[in-house]
């Protein structure tokens, strides 16, 4: 690609529509004769429905129907059993959707749902994750398809022989995605075809799931997701709202809008599993790692297995001759966990990067220097050189910008009145992935161009980034290019997740642009008399790409202050430096990195799903009680990146930045809290009750 639009800080294409409220989301499209659905959740943890009395609900004004397992349209079982809803009387967890009320207004649907009477035959249940749970087992693989366990050398012997050792256990609670736009759908059937406007990270995947479940050809289904108000992984596949809305619309033969409530997002649509992690590190007297072991325990549901790839982060981050990683899982009577921003890498980095800080203290070595000494240019897991690895450059650049050289390593060495001041650091890495996608590029007689691809913009600025890539691929100013995304009728594209969206979509768009330019070279004149289109799929090219260790890297630095009497923690400043290939749009890139870092510090200091084991449900299931970081919690936060070229990635040279910002952020904050107080908190979040009276503890 010739230099041009890529690398310039363009504002979002849809920015005006979003700030003026004209951007339409899933339940905002005008629809004639629309009705409203309201999902009814189970009130027991595990059991069987013995009776559903809908008489009072159906008699309520405006209520048109109550769907449940006894009268809902039949669905074919598919690969996602948690959305095989309203098909059987079995209840697998509290909050599972077991009925839908359809009414002429949202208020009538909600009132109707309140009036549905359900009796159950409830059974015994198990809902609490524990390291000694009798149901622990070894899954066949971990998300998405990594080996469950790995081993190199002899960890036990290597660990026993080392002069410096750390053996620590870290615990993280359940975390909940909470996108601003809830899971929501408008569904309507027209002449045997199904049209859904859905809040999803991948319209193509939703169409495929609906086609399987309703036993329809995919071309009879259209999924539109032009604007999506966040997802953080929870909308990566078809979820309850789209299936329930489609079922309800078929049953009442009218369009149905269904948006889950904030409370209903805490479980049925996925969450990050609680995790128990034991990390053992051994090093020689110079701080060079000789043995690493990372054991992770997490939960899944009885409905479907989902194994978070927690310890995978450790396999490639730092080198040692003796290494071992394991994952163990237990099936509980809870909803199925699912993707949440940087699944596996985020909690795994919290444990490993915290343990590295503890090792640095035990060895008497600066935490930045310890990481630099243990850098590796050959992937310890694959045994092949990284396509690019700039972790050390990120650490050094970050340390310089942060003023790390002036740090006194002694905990509790800095104080400002009643505030104890501390600083911490953590490394970060995230895989740079690509997936096959398709795109078309069209030249119009008026000199403009149209690029079509079923990419999804979930608030990341993806639409603008792909537009910039398209302009350069076509060799024209971006003002001459129109981009269309977010519709399953467009060429199929990879899901917006795993930090692979822009990398995958840009590959297809570049190839489509190149193919169109080749066609145009053979035509007379500067512009075609009629539209000329080139369509390209990258299936073969991406599928034939050699398997190499490709990663983005980062280093995060945090400064906190802790009230010595109350334990209150405040973040003074946070700084991150990243190496993520070519940056397409500095404006949206910085936004993504800052957002990820903020989400990571929220994990460190605020977020915690509190489970009531009697009911297998979270008691803090709204944003009043599930605390997240807000603007006043972040006094100064900065993100920078290095100029990095990696020719082994994709034609655009991008690595993806949606998730690298959250990886390592929680550890940097936790390490800073320890440096400030001398107290190590190993179970997140770091609440003030765990530090109250810290002046008397250390």
C-alpha cells in the first residue's frame, strides 16, 4: 500500500450520528406493528419445571402471548446448547430464560412477565468454585483450542534446586462484561425469511447459528448490526436475545423487540469465570528464571464446557528450561462462562506479572530489570523465533517516560501526609491473529468507490480504520470511498473479537482493492462507464499462513496512593507503552488502549461478582452495586506506542489493539499497592477493607 490515509488521525465516520442520537441500534429501527418481548428467568438453581400458569399474564392488558417449553416453536439442537431455549422443562441454573412474554408495549410485557406463575421440582446444587472441589477434571482443550497442559524439562527438580523461589496463589472473582448497549434484538419474519437487527460482534456467526437452529438455508436469514454499543466478548456468538426474539416473532407472527435488562446480563450471556491460580517461579542468584509452573482452576456450567485459557499466557511470556502449565475445571450449576476482554491472557497476566514482582523482591532485583533479563527472542512454547518482540523496548520506553529510575525499591518509602505512595510495573502480551474474510470493492462511474465487508464496529472505530485501509488499497483519497459493514448480506468476515478484526478485515479489503485496480488497468479512460466490482476471499491465503509466534507487547506502569488509616486506594497516574505493529488510526487506537487500561485498573480495585451460593446467582447485578472505574478514579492515564514493522503478520502490518491494554494492567496496580503499603493482596479486588489500618499492618 502506498502511504496515505493509514496512520493519520481521522475522526470516526459515524461520530456525528452517535453524538446526535441518529445512529440506530438493535431495538431502534422503525418497524410496523412491532411488539415487545420480556424474558422470564428461572427462580431456582437446578431442577425441573412442573407447571407454568399463564392465565393471569394472558389476561393482563396488552399481553399477546407467553412462550415456554410447552408451546414455543421447535429448535434443532446446535453447538451452543445455552441458547437452545424454551425447548425442555429442565432448569440448569438460576436466571436461565424459561419463558418470554410478548405484548403491545414494553410496560405490558414486563407486567405480564411478573404475572407468570411457575412451579419447580428443585434439586440439590453446587455453585462454588474451590481448589479442592471433588468434581475437578482435566478438560480436553482450553479456549479456543490450546492444549490443556504443557511441560518442558523437569519442573519439580528445577524448582527444588533454585536459590530463589516464589510459590503464591492468586484469586480473581467473576467479572461481568456490561456493554453500554445490552444484548438486544428486533426480529421479524417476512415470507419465510428472518430479518434480525441484533447487537452482536459477528453477524455472520449469528446467521449461521440461527440457520442451524431453525433449520433454514443461511441465505433466508439476514442479520444487521450496523451500530453496536459495546460487547467486550459477550456478543461474540449468538446469545439469548436473538433466539428468544426470533422464536417470539414466529409465534405471534409480528415483529418483536427484546432487550435484556441490566440485571439479566449478569450470567446468561456469559461472564469471566472466577479463577484460582498457583504460580511457582524459581530463579538463579542473578534473577534468571530456571523453572516456571502455572496451575489454573476455573469453572464451567453443566450446559456446555468453556475452559478459560488462563495459563497459556505464561507459556510464551518468559523463558526457563523447566516449565509446566495446567488447567483444571469443575462443572457447577451456574451459567456458562464466556469471553471477556482478553480471555485467559487478562487473568493469567495478573497472576504471572504479580508473581514476577514478588520474585523481583525475593531476588533483590528491580522489577523492570528482572523482566528484561528474562526476555526471550525464541518462543519458549513453539521453539521458533517471534516474528517481532519488543517487550524490552516497551519496558525501557515506559520506564523513561514514567520516571522509574528515581524509584526507591523499599516498600512504604514514600509518604505524602496520610498517603502512602507506591509504583508498580507489569508486562503484557497478546496473540496477533488473523482469520479468513471476504470483501468486495466497486468502482463507480462518478469516480467514487464502494467497499463492502461484514465487519462489525462495536465502538472501537473499526469502520473508520477499514475505510482508511480501503482508501490506501485503492490508491485514492478516503473522501472518495464509501464503506459498508455490519450486515450478513455483505461478504462474510471474521468476528470482532480476539484483537483480530482489523487485521483480518484489512487483509481482505487490501486484496479486493488490488484486484479492482488490476481490472481497471485494462479499461479505457480514467473511470468506468459502468460499475466494476472485484470480490476476494482470503480463505486460502490466511489458511496457508505459516504458524509462527506472533504477539503484541506492552509495559504498564502505575502510581497509587493509599490512605494509611482507611486503606482507601487512589490511582495517581498510569502509563502504558505498546508494540502492536502498524497503527492505522492514532485517535481510535489511543482510545482503545486507554479503555483497556482503565478496565484493568477497574479489575484491580473495583469489580467483583458476589455470588450467593444458596441461589447460585450474583447479588450485585446492576451498575449501582457492581462497581466499575469511573472518570474521577483515573487522575492521569497515558498510552504510547512504538513504531513497529512486522512483515510476517498480514498485508496491513497490524497486530490488533483491542485487548493488549487490559493485559497486565491489574498487576501493575496491585504491584504499586504493595510497593506503597508493604502488604500483598492476592485476591482481587483490592478493597479498602483489606488494607484498613495498613499503617499498623506493615
